[in-house]
C-alpha cells in the first residue's frame, strides 16, 4: 500500500483502492499516482495482464518491450495499426507500448516485494485486480506558424494493483468404499433395446428355417 497527502495537512493517510481483496491476508497491494506515462496505452496493457500469473505477466511485458508479443488494443483503438501478433488475442489491432510495459513491470515488482514481506508464496501469485485511471493533464505549449501557440499536453495516469495468492487445487481422493452411482437409463431407451433384440431373434430364426 502507499501513503498520500491531502492539502496542507501533513499527517499521512492510507489511500483507498477501488476494490478490496477477498482475502487480505493472502494478498498484497501496490499503487502509483501521477505517473508520466500515457493513460490510454497503459490502460490497454493493464487489461491484457489482468488475471494473469505474475511470472507470465512479467514474461509478457518483457516480450512487449522486445516486440515478441503485442498488446491488443480493444477500447482505445482509433487509428491503431494492424499486426499479425494481435491474432493470438482474437483481435486485429495491436501495439508495443514500451514505456507502459516498463512502468507496469516496476509496479508488479513492488507488489511482489510487498507479498514477500507478508510471507506469501511468490510462485503462486495472480494479478487479481489492476486498474488505470486518468490523472490531471499537464500543460505545456508548442509554437506554430504565423505566431500561434497550441497546447502540448501530457496524459499521466494512476495505477493500482492487487496480487493474490492462488490456492493450490488438491485432488479429491477416490476410495474403494465410495458407493458407485448407477447410470440412469430412460424407459424409452430400454423399450427400444428390447424391440431390437426381438427383431434380431426373429431374423435368426428365419435364417435357420431356410
């Protein structure tokens, strides 16, 4: 978790997350605010790694930086080019937002360190919740022809992340003393089987007579 300050009050207070974990003792949080990385690119990258295993998400983000896998753009996909790697996600549009992937890698590493500090098993962590919100835009200016000035804004964002330890599935033991359930056969099917047997017996008797 992170600390934040509001107004002139110097006492720190805990920040609120949009979603609380189902089991707080088996989860860890991390949060970044006012990050200088594009909101739209980061939102699409975060949507791609949601519900992923931490090891797989880390490998995916490194592949995005190396352009071995792409991030599918589903929501903010205006004027986004098509690429063959997007077919793995069932879409046609994709990109490789390097800066967003780097920021998310650092945030996952932070949350993983928090989980290790709490004594969780880092080999079984899953990204239970991740959300990206748009932060207030930062204003600059650019100079155009004929003495004009246009805005040159950046689009920072807030990111919050919750990792949860996945419960290991234990196979149910099958004992010899368990009752064996008999398969229920419909009455119509039984009657059809009896009719087929009678017809077969009639054919056999006819053949023997010949």
